[in-house]
């Protein structure tokens, strides 16, 4: 079944243009934790929270500073991640292949016979 992911700015509710939408979709499977990542061409900012740092959050180019302030207010005492300085280029998915290999290994050892 086809699915369309809808991204909105955390601050003003605006949606990205088609090219930025594609850029944001490419970041969805990224296994980052506690990192900011840019989404071009409109200059959107993604916060890859996960776990202690909360959910993914998105901001349009005009509200990048407000998103960083919000993240720092909520998670700034938990570590250095919310305080990272830009720019935050996206260089492709991080850790995905390694995570998949690990998941395959864990499935074979956790559910195998003799355990």
C-alpha cells in the first residue's frame, strides 16, 4: 500500500516543497541519535532524537533557531548533542548496514535451538 509521509515545521506548521520532501524522506531510515541534519534545498533542519532525546523534529529554514532553542531547553542537560553547532550536512544513512547485520545475527542467536 502506498504511503506518503507528511512533514511539517514544528514551529509554524508549513510543509516542505517537493525537493525538500524527498530529502527529508531519505533521512527517515537513518539511524542517527541526538543529531541535527540539514535538508536542502530549502534549508530545513531535522533533529534525530531517538530514545532519551525524544522524537524526530523538523523546522523550516526560517525557524531553525527556534527548533534548536526548543531542543536545548528540553534535552540540553542530558548531553552535548543538543548544543552542536552547524552546518549539519547529511552525508547519507549512518549505521544502517551494520545495524541490519547485527539484527540478523541477534535473530539467529536469540531464537535458535538449544537456548
